[in-house]
């Protein structure tokens, strides 16, 4: 992984600024625009087409036409081949996509490059699975043949957040392509650039017009119109609980299924027999990777009393080595995505300080950086269970530590919130870890590692962390509907 610094001139292409609909760039119907900002400099990068109902209608109608045309007649294997071509083309342009992402959201270029590679892997996994999604035969008994056919659900809507802008697009459109759906993507208003460039690339490698459409704009305008459009037959959303709830209610009006991934407040439980070096190493990426703007980050450290001090010392030592700076400088942490996120994290830090919790490291803006939405890696302990820092998703580089004595206390803390995305356990005793895992209310449990998984492993939440699963083969089933065919002999 290259640690070199980049400049704006390394991006040897223009910034995309128009919707991509039916195989072509489109200005907004109302000719309106909105700015996209470089959070490292606080400067406007460019003005982007601002979509509303009319733009969404063009995109959904194009997708619906695609569903009835060439796309429908391609074999699953042919769709897979097209997707492999897409992954190869993206790999060849990885640096351009990474620089676009870094400019738009501030993450270090090496992280953006890693994200693009992850997107290639996602596309290839789904490409390979396109012709392996099988129906079943149903034993009705003599005199009948009954079988199921898996069919694409139709036009699907993909509303994505800004923390992994291209990654979140690929996570949901790649399985949709594998299933044979045509898609309309609404990127986050903070981060439209890579989604727009991606749609063009799909077109370049030969996707039929209308299979992938991207309409930029705000959630309440373009996003809500997309969910409500009568020709949309399925919705996938990643983002906040509050917005997820709105989208689910909007989807319910049209009786549309929705897959919702709504974040978490994920406990990393470190038991007294844990490998502390391992745990404190993983905790760096867990808490500070992508500046903490990760749904599955280790945003709570639940530490058994006897090892708490040693764990926190090790964590602080590791965290002190992290470099913070503009994404193009390619250090360890970039800025937060927007002023809104920056203000939100600062207000959490202020609330934490006034509650009597102890700031062991960081606690705000790094003194050397006078512009950009930067927050230094922060470690806060002596946080009690009622503190907002222990209850709410901060979505910033803030590690929050709570102590416990017994396993029952750890369970109560871990399960005590509305969220249920990920829980993690560190222990050298696998029986102890697995016994605890059984009682953890979460869609994923990670033992002695953090961010375990990949495109092959299903992910998603229970409780308020969401509905449904993405990735793996279940991720493709979201886009398939079962048709049962019964025959009397
Ligand atoms: P958000 O959930 O409001 O935005 C995510 C996406 O939903 C964006 O594309 C947005 O335009 C769209 N959207 C917003 N309102 C909509 C509506 N009524 N109908 C359709 N689409 C709509 O998230 P926001 O406000 O950017 O961030 C707030 C908090 O959400 C963060 O601080 C973090 O805690 C959480 N979050 C969680 C993410 C995750 O990975 N689960 C990702 C991003 C944010
Ligand atoms: Mg931006």
C-alpha cells in the first residue's frame, strides 16, 4: 500500500457533475445544483445536479424500460461476464476512483484504494454467483410437478450513505445486477462523485442503458421521491435509524420490501484472559478506521476490571502514533465528512466532558490543523452506562470505555441498547467466548478479531440496527422473487 502524498493534479479527469440516466449524463430537470465539499479544505469541489421528482421519474422509467428489454433477455452467465468486465475496468481505474472518493469525503488515499479493491471483489463475487442462484422442486406427490423459478424483483432503489460512498453502491447494486434487476442509485448529498463515475463506467463496459441510473440530490427530495415511485419494487438503504424509519414507512405505503442497515453502538468485550496486544491492535482500526465513521466500528469498549488499565494504556500508545491530515496527504485519519458531522462529534465530546468522564487522549481538533473537519483520535474512559457517549452512535474517532466485573454485567451492558449490529468478544478461552456469543443480541459476533468478514459473509442488524442481510448469497436473494409453478400431470 503506497504511503505517498497526492495532489489534486493527480486526478487526471474532470469531476462528474450530472445525473446518469438511461446511458447518458443528464442535467437536473429543474436546472438546480448543490455543492459538494472537500472536507479537508472546506472548499466547494463542484456543483452537482440536484434531483427531484422529475429526475427520479426519468431514471425509474429508464430502469423499467431496461427491465423489459435487452437486460431481461441476457442469460445470468452473460450478466456475470459483463460484471467481470466492470470489475476489471474499475481495477484499471482504481487510482482515479480513489482520488475522487478522497476529494469528496476526505479519507486517506490508501483507504480509498482499499475500498475500490473491495468494490472489485464485491462485483466479482456477485458476478460468479449470477448463474448459480437456483430454485427448487417441491414434492407435492404423484400427479404433480411443482418447482420454483427465481426472478428479478424489478426496478430497485439504492439509497446509500457517505462513509463508503462507492462501497455502499456496489454492496447493493452488484447483487441486484446478478439477480437481473435494473437499478436507481441515490448517493448521499455529501458524496456523489464516485457513484456518478461508476454509472458511466458501467455504460462504458457495455451495460444496457437504464440498468444503472444515478440521481444525485438530497434525501428529502430525490431520496423520498425514489422510495415512493410506483415502479420501484424493492429498496435498499444504509444510514441512520431515524431516516431508516422514514424510508420504511414510505415503503410501506407502496407495500415494497426494504433492506435496512442502520448502524450500531458495537461493544468490543475484552475479558480478563484476552490477548491484550491483539485486542489493542484491533481496537485501532475498530475505533479510528475511516475516522470512526463506520456502522460496525468498535464504538464501545467493555473492559473487565482487572485488565482495563493495561488495555487502555496499550490503546493510547497505539493511537498516539496515528497521523491525522488531509486525505491527499495519505496519513492514517482524514477529516470527518462534513461540518454537520464535525459539529455533532464536538457536541458529543462536550457532553462527555461535562458528565465527568475522563479524556485520556485527544478530545477535539488537532491543534496543527486550522481548516478541515478534523478530530484527533480520542479515548474516553470512566463513562457510565447512562452517558450519551455510551448510548449513542458518535460516528467519529472516539473510543469509549466502560468497565465491568462479571460476565452478566458485560451482557447487560452489551445488550442494553436499542442497537444490535455487531458484538465482539476477546478471550483466549474459546468455550467462554462462544458461550457469551450465544447471548449477545447482534447480527454479527466477532471473536478475537474486528471487521471479520467480507463480501462472502452476510451482514446486517437485529433490533433497531435494521432489517434483512446484505452480502453473501442472502444479499442476492434480496433482489429475487420466487415464482412457484405447479403442474397437474
Ligand atoms: P442519513 O441516514 O440521513 O443519510 C443516508 C442517506 O439517506 C443519504 O443518501 C440521504 O440523502 C438519504 N436520505 C435522507 N433522508 C431521506 C428520506 N427521507 N428519504 C430517502 N432518503 C433519505 O444520514 P446522515 O444524516 O447523513 O447521518 C446521520 C447519522 O447517521 C450519522 O451521524 C451516523 O450516526 C448515521 N449513519 C450511519 C451509517 C451506517 O453506515 N449505518 C451511514 C451514514 C450515517
Ligand atoms: Mg464531499
